[in-house]
């Protein structure tokens, strides 16, 4: 096969997305809030509609701002409702994202019915297209390197997530496993929840914009769930989920190139195959879990 | 070949990957070194094929029945885009996020052209609006407007391949003559529809330019967004309109779901009005390649003939091809 620079960038961007998502994703899975990414992907609709109405444009920057604000509202409102309303977190997530999605439809039908505000069309990026959108280029040992915007964005998001987890590792750990103890130790478990929710909202919307939704939803849940089958130590789980996610990115891209021609088709969605690869790794981990436990 | 788009595997990681997974590469990737043109929609690809016949290899990214707003490119599409000498896309938001990316790419070294945008930039015609600030990108629906697009494409090709400029000019002259005939045919056939029923009801608003050019009133069932479903009230209002005007047929599209169209038919039947599906129209994509409707001319012939015969106009036996032979 021929391997191009663009293939390296697609895999690297997918891996950065996996790392950026797997870190907060691990805490989501630990707190039984795995579907948060999916909830945000639906809830962003009113954000897109309002951003369009305010700015009169569908350019990606406005769509991003609108989606990010509503993503944050979704994450925070889920937390509030489950806390003050004494509702299960999953139920609270369901209340928030369906309400916001309906609100978005209402706004679109009332005010912007003749504009295509489908998130698929205006917000979600496509992983396969990221190498075409270059922010910087330089030559390194005679090799021209063109840095895609998505890779830069996701590298920044992944670094921030890593930094937050390094700084608040102990607090997040205690807050995730034993909120009562964390209250007793003097720091507010609630603040750790909000910090995590903000992290999830910003990470998912940035990643949606850069590489599309399916891969983000998968990377938030499946690698952490796989890692939790393999280890019981939080540090190890975080490391494993980031690594497994990155490995799935490589496997997915190779599969997207090589599977379809075997069946007589001409290439398929890389992002979809990466999501499938996370599932494949999960099945392997689960089999190992069955056999050795 | 533009520098920087093709960085072959040179670093260690790359070679490692090459060794680890040595599998067959698809044959089309290693095709000959002739000029390469990539077009997003099948209409653009067809025009590019007509113009560059004999010297270039044209790849159309979107196959038949694809909704361009929602098209997701694959890695192989990306390789095609990066290896292309020229990229044609429609622009005006037809390709959704891919259009944004191509637009950004066009500001860098590649020869990337938004044809619909070029058409309106070069002529004094104003694009139709779908809303106060959204332009209607479906310019191929009016043959005369599409002829402008083909002129722009011919200019670009002649500029980009000066060595083939003569061929392009000849191809263009031949093809434009055909398109002119098609325009005449479309106008003749569509004018045979009785004034009262000259209304085109379809699933979404892709037929604005056709309506304007050939004096047909166009009604779409759903808004432009595929996310916003048609409300019950909209459907009821449309049924009232159809019954009142005694419109005999409505149309479905190959790239849009026809659920709403069926709702209209049931609704009209409940009011005692016989409404039929007049046929399937090609809106955002052409028919299968190798088929008559898989060419631009065939697609328009099919649409025009289908609309006219369902709405009470007269269509020559055998459509455009027979009509053309008889001239």
C-alpha cells in the first residue's frame, strides 16, 4: 500500500482525539454518565440556531461558539437537576438533552426554517478532511510538514485535559469514588463535578468541530470501559484508555483502507472504523477478563 | 504536481508501518500520470469529462443518489483531492463542511474552483435566495445557467492546461451546442404544461432556478434543513393549495426521503382529490454512471419530460434524444 503524509495526520489526529476524550471519559464512565457526549451532540442544536440568529452566518467559528455555550449548559444543567431534583444522573441527562434538542427544533422552525442548520452540515468536521486544513507549515530535515488545524486544536485540548487531571488528580479521584469523603476532607466534591462537566463540554464540542461526532462519542466511552476491565488502579486506567484509544485510531484507519477493497468496495469512513476498532479492543479485553478472572 | 501535497513515506515510523501492513493498494490509485481532475458533484464531474475528453482523468466524488449537504468524504477521496491538478466544487454551501475546507484550500496553493460562485461573479445575474441571507446553490437546474458554469470550467481548464487549450475549446463548442439544444427542448416541453397546473411540488427546495427560468411555480414540502421536518400545518396548507389548484401530480427526489410526499397524497385523497406521484426527479445527484440519466443532459431530459407529462403537458415520444434526431 501507499502511505501518505495525510494518512499519518489522520491517524495522529484520531489518536489526539482519543487521548483528549479518554481522559475525561474515564471519569464519566466511573460516574455512570457515559452518554454525556451523545447527549451534548444532540443538545447543541439550539446553540447553533441562536448563534445563527445572532450572527446571521453559518461560519464554523459562530457555530462553534454557540455549540460550546450550549454544551456547557447541558453539562451543568445535568449536574444541577440530578443534585437539586434528586434524579438519577442518566435521567437528568435525558431530561436536559431532549429538552434542548426540542428547543432547537422550535427555534429553527420559528425563525430559521429555510436555512440548513443540521449539525452534520454546519458543525461536525470530518476526520478525513482534516489534513487539507493547514494552519502552519515548516520544513524539517527536508521534509515538508503541514500541521492540520484539527491536530493543533486536539493537541491543545488533550494537553489541557492532561494538565487538569495532573493538578487535581487526588481531588478528582476522591470525588469520583467517594463524594462524602471528599466533602469531609474540605474540598467541595461539587466543584470537581463542575470542573469535569466543563472539561467534557469543551472537549466534545471542540472534537465534534474538528473530527465529527461518532468518533468522539466512541472515544469518550469505549476505551475507558475497556481499560476498567484491565486494571483497577485509576492512574493505570487513565493511561490504558488513552493508549487503547490511540491504538484504535491506527487500527481503524488501516481497516478503513483495507477492509472495503477486500469486499469490492472503495474505501469507507475512517472515523466509523476507528469507533469500530474501539469496540473490537473492548471485546478482546472482555474475553481476557472472562478467561482470567 | 504541486509541492508539499505528496509527502511519500520517508520517515522511520512510515517505513515501519509499510513493513507491518504490506497489503495491495487499490488499482485506481496507481493509475497513469495523465492530468487529474476531481469534481465533487456528479454534474460537475460530467461537465469536466465532456470538456477534458482525451487528456484528463476525471473523478467525481459523490455517486448517484447522494445528498451533497451530508456527504462524508473517505480517505481515498482525500488522496484523490491531494493528487488532483484541478478541483471543481459547486460552492454556495452545497457541500456543507467539505465546502468550507475546499474554500480554505483554495486560498493556498491548489487550483480549487467554486463554480457556482464563479458563475455569479462573472455575470450580472443575481443568485436566487433561499432565505434573506442564504443563496440557492442548485444552479444546474436551469440549463442556460449551467452553460455559464461550463464556460467558466472551460476557461479554467484552458488556463491550467495551455497545451490542451485547443482541445478544450473544441470540446466546449461541441458540448455547448448540445446544451443549447437541451435548453430549447426544456423550454418547449415545459411551456406545453397548461398555465393552471404549472406548479411543481417536491420534497425540498432544489428547483428554484428551474421554476424561475421556465415560469413554473415551485413549492417545497420541507424546509432546506433535513433536520427540520415539515410541520403538520405546512402539510395541511399545501394540501389545500393542491386541491384548490387541482394539481394532478407531485414529485419525489432520488436523494431525499419521500415520507412527506406520501403524506400529501394521503391527505389529498382524503379530500377526494386524486393526486399521483408524477415520478422521481434528480435534484442533487444524477443517475448511475453509464446510464442515460447518469449524464447531465440525460438528467435534465428525464426531469423535464417527467414534470411535463405528469402535469398535463405534451412530451415528444422518446424524449430529448428522439426530438434532437428529428430536427
